[in-house]
């Protein structure tokens, strides 16, 4: 085998591993939300691929030492995607998968919205939209003061981007030249009351972030290779924070959830539907 | 350099000196400002320690959540703005990013109540205590004077959890003698004058007014006990109830709306523990307005004479 062939083989293996992890995260999401029969499934499924790339490859973390100093951190600013984060954490071994089925049950460690004091591996409490990105900016400033070389990742919702605080955070991140801050927008074009375009359009999103001083990428949010390559490029960027716009489909991977359109923000899931959903996810060929 | 008596210092300088000491001696404290570093005096430190003093510009919501992120990273952030902008304006950020997330952030709100003077109604917080008092875990502290504030600041830092401080910026009325070795406990109220007929419970600039009222009452043979209650949440129930068991009548005095502030806190404690008649001095369901302190004290009935009247009145209900 030539060097090039070796490299190609390695990269194919990485792709397969990341796709497999994304698949596992989606199955976990179904188990997690299915256990209580209702939840924010749409916006969880739309970020499964980026979570697979972050937890599967890029984040400097150690599941057996979740509070590791100088670790990379992820703030899920769209806090209602908690079940997606839990699904990734369980896949990485932060806690037992059986725990996923305690979602939203009284006394659970897995509440609908992310809570750093309840869930091992969750880096910030979120749920009141707009605040998480500011928290991530605070962490990125903290990392710069400590000079520990860590990266702070944040995922914001497209609907969440209607919050003024997102743009306050953006302005400060660029002003402070936080090139250790990598932000993703889950651009699935849907919010509770309708499409983003119907309710309060955020377009042109790339130009907005660019004008706010970010280096902007816009990619297919379900293409693990594209996400992987873009994060790698982002890490080489200096003096500017990064915005990676993930063009996504709300409910991605389960056809009846995708088909529910704006209705999939939070929707009921019966036991039969869960079985169907998992079959569909697992039927996706990994190539 | 000539030594400056504490009582002659601007209260803000005590705050800034404390932060300077912490930045120099440790790696945890950071200070955040939202374009009022000139007003707090923090501007000098911002130039001295650009990494540790972070100015977010006029974006208080962002400042609060950025501070929470810094706290999650292991820092102890102190955030400052004028009282209303660091409380009611960012109530949800305080609630979620800071308190619910259990982040160790200290909140400094300057110019409490009528001390906002010429900035007027928009900048004059009469509701900040009320807004924050229903949030679990947060401490609410209003310094009595410079001597106390200087000794309490290290305790605020040592306390793990959010603390809101209603900080006067200028030279406050002096209550304690700095040459006496007075000790203070963040969680305790203090009997600063003993009496037997009525207990006056006061905070902030109203403590000095209460002492003056007690003297006036003495002249008409009414013996007033005065309690300085800088800690409004959690209220020092023990000290207050102990005094009321002796005097059996209460007057509260505060530079805040009586609805939601010290009067409310004291009433709750009295009703549950030892019901006695109570009258209050404070802002009574009014918005702020512009003016110098002397005018505002009269406009909102916050003078010693108002405390005296309330004490006389409450005695008739005993």
C-alpha cells in the first residue's frame, strides 16, 4: 500500500467511525425521549452528526475524568437539545446507557434542558435561550487568561439567534479575538411557531456573523467529513472566532419526524414509533 | 502618602482597592464592567490588568452570562453596573446563568435607591432587592459604612455562591469607628444601640438616620434599640427576634420600596416567629425622580424624623 492509499484508508475508517457514532447517538436519542413518550426530538436529531464529530474526534476530553482541567468544553446553548448531549455522553461512556431512560422522570439526572450540576459531562446549564453563547464566551476568555490551549464549542439554535444576547456575545467574542471559540448554528429553519422565515427571518446568517467579526463557514450539517474538515480548518484560524453554519434538517434520520416539519420541535413518540425509528436509523448503510 | 481615614473614602475605592489586592495576590478574581468602569473607579485597574478586568461594553445581559462562564472555568467574577442594570435588567441571567447554574459570581450594583440622585427615576433602584429576593441561594448585602464594607468584602469573596451588593459609590455616612476593633459577620445583623421600647431595623444609609432618630426619641423618653441589618437575605432572624422579644415593637428603615425589601423580609420573619406591631420607613410604591439626596430624602420620607414618627406610632399599637 502506498502512503496515499494508507491515508485514504485511514480517513475512510474515521468517516465510518463517525457515522457509526452519529447512528448510535440517534438511536440513543430515540431511547431517551421514547422512555418518557414526548420530547424535543427534532432539534436533537439535527445536531447528532456534529456531536459525533465533536465527541468522536475533536474534543480533548476524558470521560473517566469529566472535570479535567483545560479540557475542551461544549455549551449547548439551545438547551432543549439536552437529550442529544446525553445520548452522546452515554455513547462515550460518561454514564450507563440505561440512565438515558430516566429522562424527565422525577429526581432524574437528565432533565429536558442541560444542567451542569445534574449531568456528568455537561459543561454548562442552559435553557433560557441566548445565554449559553455568552457563557461560552466567558469560558473562552477564561481559557485565554489561563493560556491552556483549550477550545470552547457552542451550539446555538437558528430560532435562538433571534435573541439579542446572541449578538451581544458575538460582538464581544470578536472584539476579544477569541480564536479558541468555535460556534455552530443548527440552521434547520424551524422554530415552535413556524419556519424561521415566517416568524422572524435571520437571513442572511452568514453575512451577519461575518459582519460581527467571525470567520464563517456554511456546510452540510449532516456530512461528518465536511464537519470534521471544517473544524480542522477552524482550529488553524487565528485572531477571529469561528461560526460554522450547519445546514440541517430538523428531525434528520427519522422520516416521520422529518415529515412532522415544525411539529417535530417537541412531539409525542409511542413505543411502536420508537421501534420503527430505530429500524430506520440502523438501516442506513455506513459507507 | 497621607493616610486617608476610611470614613473619608469613597465607598467605590474600597471596592476597587479590594479587587486590586485580589488580582495581585491570586489568580481567581476577575472584574467585569459594562461601560461604567469610570463610575466605579475600575477604569484604573482595567489599564493596569487588561486581562483580568473585562469591559463588555453596554451589554449587561452578556456581562452576567460571560461572568457565569468564567465562574464555570474556575474564576471568581465580580460584575458591576448601576443597581437597576445589574438586577432588574438582567434578572433572568442572574437567575439561570448564575444562580440556577450555581456559579460563584458577585454582583455589585452601585447607587442604591435615592443615592442615584441626578440620574433620576430610570437609574434609581427601589425594586432591586425585591426582584432578587425570590431567587434561591443569592445573598443580598447592603453595606452600612466603609468600615464594615472593608471587613465584609473578604467574606463575600470567601462565600461560595452569588452575592448581590448594594454599593454606595460616594462617601457614605459613617457609623463605625475604624479605630475600634469591631468585627463583622456577613450573615449577622448588629445591635448598634441598645434600647427597650422599640427596635429600629435599618440597612444602608438609613442606619445613620436611625441612630439620629434614636437620639431624638431619647429626648422624649423613648428608648430605641437600633439594629444594622446589612444582610437582607438571608435575614439574621436570631438577632432581630431576640431584640423584639425585649422591645415588642418594630420599625424598619430602608432606601428601597417597602414592598419586597427590608420591611417585607422583616415582616415575614416576625409573623412566623414573634408577631409584634411594625411600621415602616421606606419608599412607598413610588418611582424614583431626579434631585439631590437632601431633596430626595424629604420627597420619599427617608429622614430621621420619619423614623421617629414611625416609632412613636408603633408604640401606640403595642
